[in-house]
């Protein structure tokens, strides 16, 4: 007997709608200020300000991409795409992670060049624009934290990391502008850029790693596979469990499949009741899509060991 189940929450749909609304509003704010910061950085000759402006340009692009990914992922499943287009959100998150990585490396290379020959920087203009940028990024970050799911939705987290990187960039530019104005410490500009780039490198690594884990169908970080398997095996009717797989389809949709060995004396009604109990318990463990194949102990696969069939990251 095969049984497949997908649990859809109204809450997930609500959060998905909130994410789109937050991204649209954030995109408008970021794109508007991006122009101001790039122009200001050019006239002030500030690498910290220009790098923050370029990163804000990437923010506008990443926010737009994340918003598009949410919309595209809503497309219905087809015969060719039986799970739908939910994985597009993961691809968008991966792209944003790689974009963060490339930008960080580019800023570090330019910062190293400026250490050798620090240019003249207009600290006053740099300070004013950086303060405005900091305020803008704080507002956008607050909106995304309050209205979006930046913790569990990897697509949303990728967009948020871009904004957080801008916030840190603006803060670094403010400190650098003060040091240049007060002490004529011109290398403060590339130092600030270097520090922000290192933070962005760390963030991009985490985002890329999580995205690849989902695309490679590794075990979700928020799932204890031993607990999931033991939950199935805890049922008295279950004699053995094998051929287990657990993976993430996209963000809040974790999937699980296995073969469970039961006595051939169980009736169809008893099997259905058994599956219903397992589904309820696995839902509590954050598994919302599952396929459990029940087979009798006469099946030649029923004697296979469990550990050799468990998928691990």
C-alpha cells in the first residue's frame, strides 16, 4: 500500500504574501536611494560610499529577483514539473549568495589597491550620504524583519542579507568619514570597505551552503532524521523501516519517504489508521509531504538494513 500526503498551511500562504509585499516595498526604497548614493560616492571620491552604492545596486537587483522568484514559484505543477516551480526560490537564493561573494571579492581587491595609493576623499559629503543610507537601510531591514520570514525562507534571507550588508557598509562609511575628517586618516575608507567585505563573505558562504544543500537534497537543518525514523518505528504495527529519504522541496516544505514493513494480517482500514497516526506525528516534526509504502514481511526488501538507505547531507 502506498500513501502520499501533503500538508498545506494557511499560515504559509499568509507569510508568502507578506514576503512579496515586503520585498516590493523594500525594492522601491532601495532603488530610489541607490541613485543618490552612487552619484554622491562618485563626487566624494569615496570607495566606501561607492562600494556601498554598488552593493545597493545589487540589492535592488536581488530584491527584484527574489520578488520575481516568489511570483514564479506560485505557478501550478505540470506533468513535466510535478512539484511545481518552488525550487526557483532556491535558485534565486543561490544566485544572490554568489552575487554577494563576487561583490565582496571585488571590493576587497579595490580596497587593497587604495591602501597603496589612498585618494583624496570628501569626508563631509561622504558622511551626510552615509547617514542617509544608514537610515534607509535600517528602515528596510526593520520592515523585512517585522513583515517577512527572514529566518526560514531562504529566498527572503538572501534578500535580507544584501540589505544587512548595505547597513553595515553605511555604518562603516560613517566611521571612515569621521576618521578622515578628524584625523585625515584616509586609509580608513579602504579599511571600512575591507571589514564589511569580510562580513559579506561569511554571509554569502552560509547562503550558498544552505542553497546547495537543498538543491542536492541533503537532510534539512531543522529536521532530526533519527527522530523521524524512530517516530515511524515506534508504532507497534511497524516491524522494520528501510529505504528512507528526507529532503527539502523548497523552504517550508520538507518531504519524507520510506518503506515500512507490517504484518500481512493488517486490514486496509488498519493500515489507513496507522498511516494517519504517522502523518500527524511527522507533521509535528515539520515534515509536511510524505510517501510511506507499506509492505508485508514476505517482501524480499523487508530484511534490508535501515542505515544503508538513509540519506545524509
